[in-house]
C-alpha cells in the first residue's frame, strides 16, 4: 500500500531541487550565451560604396541614416561642393526629423552657413534649421536670433522649397 500512495516531498527537498535547478540553468545560460547581447542594439551594416555620387545620394535617401549621408562626401570627396552640400542638408534633415539629435545638426549648419551667402534657398534652410535646433535644445536667444534673420522672401522660399521644414519651424517657435 505504501508503494501505491504518492510520495510526500518535504519542503527542504523542494527548496534544494529548486535551488539546484536555478544554479544549473544559470550555468547553462552562461555557457550557451550568444556572442553579443541582443538588447545592446543592432550592429549597423557597412554602407556600400556606389558607382557614382548620385547613386550614393539616392542610397542615403533610401536608407536614411547618419552613416549613409556621411558616405556621400567621404566616398566621393572629388565630386565637389554641391553634392557635399546636398548630403549635409540631408543629414541635417535626418537629425531634425528622424533622430532628433539637434545638437549634431548645429556643426553642419555652421559649415552650410558659410556656403549660403549667395544662395537664398540654402540661407533659408540653414536659418530655419538653426532656429529649430536651438529651440529644441532650449537655447532661446540663439533660436530667436536665427528666426529674426528669416526675412519675408526667405520665408516664402521655405514655404515653396522646404514646406516640411517650414511647418516644423512654425510649430517649434510657438
């Protein structure tokens, strides 16, 4: 009859088995751990070098990442200032609209400002982006200074050529 009745587990036996299972599970987990922890983030794939600067720009637009935009002027330094400017503007847009890393946009905007003296579209772009970046970083004086330089013709240029930037400027300056 004692063989037919289920055995009784004591609390000590249950606790010892539970601790043993935890220890064995932890050891097995450490031994079979993947080479990299999955929650640390994903590795970014290397940006392929394209056949032309135009193809590299197109790739950057499709991938929309900081390394992709930087690859335009790094892979094609001989392509000229125009393509570098386009890539820098794309990277600034990436910082403003995608990653919201406004502090990273400011050095690029300083560089673009030097090129914007005779280019109304670029001047409107740099002033609006600088105003937005400073506003988001809580640099009120710098934001107001950049915004005050946006004349009516520059605002019109923004509306025509950079409507998304214009809308962000209007929403951030409220």
